C-alpha cells in the first residue's frame, strides 16, 4: 500500500505568535527612536523660528533705532485701551508685510468692529510664531480674560521677555518698571504708553549675549491661558522671568497655579514653558538661540531677564 507524505504548508499558531512577538519587540525598540527624531526636527524648526524672529527684531531696530514695544497700553494696566505689540510690529520683517498693512493702528486691538482689519489679523495663524512641538498651534481660541475675551485670536508659541519679577509686579503694567527698584528689573520688550518708551540696543548694558528677548510658552491645560501673538492685553504675548519660582518654567498652567507661590496665579499667567524635554528655547538679544534647562539656577535666570541691573552672569 502506497502512502503519501503530506507536506506541511504555512505557519503553525506557535510560529505565528513568535513572529508577532518579534515584530512587537522591534516596534517597541524603534518607536522611541522615531519619536526622538521627530522631536529633534520639531525643535530644530522651533529654533529656526526664533532666529527669524530675532532677525525681525534687529531689522526693526535698524529701521526705527529702537526695539518694538512689548505692548502698548493707553493707560495703566489693565484697561481696555490696548494698542500694538512686538509681534504685530515686526510683521514686515518676518515676511508678513500684507498682514501688517491690514492692521488698523488707529483702533484698539480688541475693537470688535468689522470695519477695520484687526479682526482678520488677530485670527491669522503665522507659521514663524508657531513651534511645531506646541500642541496648541493652529488653533483659534477666545482668551480667558480682558477686553478680547469674547473674540477669536490665533494661538502661538512665543512671548517677549518683559523683565524679571519676584511675583509682586510685572512690566506689562507700564508704570511698574518706572517705580523704585523695579526700574532695574525691566527687560528689552516691556509695555509702554507710547513708542518713545521703547528700548535701544545701547540700553542693554548687561550685554546682549546674556539678555533674554523671546521665549516659549505653551500649556497643556487651560489653552485659553496660552499664548496669542496678536492679543496685546497684559501678558498673552508677554511673560516675565521669575527669579524665585521654578513653577513658572513648566508647560502646565493649572499645575503652576496648584503649586502656588508669590503672585499666585498672576505669576503663572506670565510664565515660560515648552514641550521640549528638559528645557525651553530662548532668543537672546544678540540674535543667538539658547536652550535653557528647566533646572537652571533661578538667580541666574533672573539676571538674564534684565537689561541694566548689572548682574554678573556665569555659564548657563
């Protein structure tokens, strides 16, 4: 009797499970590397954005012999009479001249009227103002407070450094940096009541390589407390360096408030933070971009926020 040997075809269940397990292990090994590569690319683009903003600020200075205002408030903080700010002022120098030309500088920033270009401008997503690592980029939201709280503004990632604070005063109040000892704590891009109060390169006597101008602020909670490049009310496009509060260097508004500290929630409204691992990217006054560790000595950080307080800054 002839017998035929049957040839086995395909995989057994055990073999299939082994293959699946091997593939799963490979994915587990490769996925972090892929994610790290993507974040490295995003961080590089973020750095390039800050460099472009730096060029814009310096070209503005070359044209007007001063840096732009951090913000313009037609009265003491925090009224409803807001004008322009640093991000609007440098639009022509970051390849956004048509957008700049649409902005009505004779109207208040929060003017709800449809008869000027301010509504269109404040809703525009400007790529150079957006860090790819920021989870809020590309969104339009209503800010949480102020006269523009019922209006749509485009979210962004970068805020001007208006000075250093201990939690008891900030330079988005135009009178704060001219009061007593706080005069020495002002930064390069603080709030003014008119353009004549802006700073020049020669005013940065602490040194341009050790003076912060622009930094990142993103939050994974309470996006309406995030950054809005065209909202000029108080701190939505401005932040302070805090020389005594590490909580103001995290990308989580609600957590910052929960931790507590001098100034309460007001310090958290004027914070810096990013979604990069381990730190935040800052534009220096000399145009360089530095990645500053979230564990930096806070006294050193405070010194980097001022333009003429005479601090001696070491390595950072």
